[in-house]
C-alpha cells in the first residue's frame, strides 16, 4: 500500500518515481531532492485512506480519497495561515525596532 520505486527514468536533474496510492501506481517526475517529500505525502495519504476505510466500512474508495484530500487540504490551509502569521509578526517586530531606533535617535525615548 505504501509508495515504492518500481521504475526510475533518469532525465537530467529529474527522474520518475512511481508511488502507490489506494492500490494504484502513479508515475511522477520530480527533482531528486523532492523524492522523500513525495514518498512521505503518499504514505500520509495511504494512512488516512486506511483510517477512513476502517472507520466507515460502508463507503467506497472515492469517498476515502475525498475525505483524505479534505483533511490534508485543511492541514495545508492552517499551515499557510500560521506561516503568514509568523511573517506578519516578523514584519511588525522589524517595524517596532525601526520605530524604536528612530525615537531613540530623535531623543524621544
């Protein structure tokens, strides 16, 4: 059920791996540096599909894949919002430092 390498086609910096998701193989051409990321994601998808299939045995594979996609999409959205918040905090800290430096220079503080 987990991702596996069945075939690699070398193509410069990229190569093709085959990942198994829900008992189907999908060839994906990626940079070598992305291989672990894709394999980890495939494993997470398969784990979620397995969890949903055990929790909802009356559903079909399309339902399990849709539920997995919704859960991973939700996690991605929260992650992006957190990253945006961290960027905003960093910018505010920089602005605060700039303002403080200005006030010290002008001898207001």
